[in-house]
């Protein structure tokens, strides 16, 4: 069998596969590792080592600022030298320990106790004498009125009477500037006028009596009263007349008090003062003669 001539176009498949594999291996060898750029385009990092301080000195290019942890950098130590203008650091001098001076033990001074001056004892206060209050003896109750009571039951009565009905006498009981008498027979702050002086107009009889009074019937009205009397006329032509008077009170318990008095009235004299009476609400009174 005759041998064929070698040419470019009669290569076998095995030859092609072997060539391709060799090309791949060659490319793998010549391709730089680490995924970085070519050494010609990547700035190199130059570091200098200070052997005294154990520090590295160098300039960091801007291209290396973006490197991350795990990136591979090619480092070659070429030389090291001192930085210009930097002096060698002097060796630290050994520290010599100096013993501390011993302190003399301080003598403790005895504590001084402040002297307290005893306060003088307070003088005993004199015991006030025990005073026993003796019960005051009860004041004797004023005697009740034993005379004749007014002819009309009442609480207060101011009244006068005289001997003969032929004499005409008027009684005035005043309180302040208000009065009760025959011409003004009632005042709620004084009382009611009461007298037997009246005329029976039907038969024309004169029923005059020998007394006049001003009385309080419902309650005792306290206050100050002035008693006056006037001797107006007399059929017996008398120039004066003697009158008898009574001041009477009866309190809520029925206790009666009374004072009798006498006075002589001249004929024709206007409103002769008989006395002043001060009456309390409990029936007690004081009669002051002029």
C-alpha cells in the first residue's frame, strides 16, 4: 500500500485535538493569576521598613484603594533605608527605681473632749395656791306681791285711784314720745287704756269711777315707761287731791310682783310726773320716783 504525502489538509482529528489542548495549556500558563490587570498597567506598591520602630512606610496609589480583602498582590522586597530627615530614635534609658523614703509613723494625738459647762437646774416654780371656790349662797327670792291684784287679769298694769268719783283725774303712760291715755286708748308698744269713765248715751247716766289704768294683756313688753297724771277738776272745789298708785307684773310662771305708791296732785297742773318704770321681759322692774 503506497504512503500518502503529508499536507495541511490531510491532518487527522486526533492531531487537531492535541494541538487545541496544547494551546489551552499555553494560554493558562502565560495568563497572569489573581484576576488583576497586567503588571505594566497596574501601579506597583513600594514599601520601606523602619527596622527600629518596626513600621512600614510607603505611598498607596489610588488604584489600590479599591482592592478588597482576599485580592492577591505581588510583593518584592528590594531594599530598605532610613527616611531622609528622620533621626534614629535613641534607646530608652534604663529606669532606675529609687526607693521611696520611709515615713515616720505619725503619733496619734489624743482626742480632746470638749468641756461642757453643766447648765444650772431650773429653779422650782412656786406652786400656785389652790383656791377653792365656795358656792355662793342662793339669793333669796324676792317676795311675791301680797296686795290686791288688778280688777282685770293682765300681765302688766299701771293704775291709779283716788277717793271720790266727783274728782276728775287723767293717767298718762308714755314710752318715748308716744303715750296712751283717754284720748289715745291703744298702742301696741305700751298697752291698752282701761277706765270706768264712760257715759250711757241711751239714758244719759254718768258712769265715772275713781280709777284709771293702762294694761298689757298678752305679754310683758320690756322697756322704760314714764307715768304722768293730771288733776283736771273737782265738784268739791278742791285745790289738790291725793292718789294711790300700783305697778303690777305677772311672769310666765304666774309669779306676781307689785309696788304701791302715793302722790298728791295740784289742781290744773298739766302732766305731773309720778315716776319712771323700767320693766324686763321676765317681769322684774325698777320704779324710780322723781
